[in-house]
C-alpha cells in the first residue's frame, strides 16, 4: 500500500534543473521535488508521494487530513502499548 502525505511549502528553489522546495510535514521538513506542479507557491499545501509533490489541496482539506493521520497514529501507538503489556 502506498501513502501520500499532505505538507505545507515553506521554500521554493528554482535554481536547479528541477524545481525543488522545502515542505513541512507537522514539524519535519523535507526537500521535495515540485516539478510536477509548476504553479505552486509558498504557503500552499501539496500531497507528496515518494518525494514528489503530485497535487495541491486547500488548507482546510490538508489540515483535516493531517488531523486524521495524527488520530490514526495516536490510536495505533496505544494499541502497541496494550500489546506490550500483555507480554509482561
């Protein structure tokens, strides 16, 4: 299964052969290829898959998706702790 994650564009670098940018994923900043989305701007949210921005989305949709991903993460972390306590 593949997962694409929303992130917010912080910087854009047009000085390289491919358009690159720094994208924030909830506090983790990664360099991402923006070449597939030539019209993106700083402050916009993009969906990123394996290091490539593949589409844009509005802020409301991005924040909603990020919230859901955080809830899934919190839920799965709790399940791992419960499983670990059974082994004791």
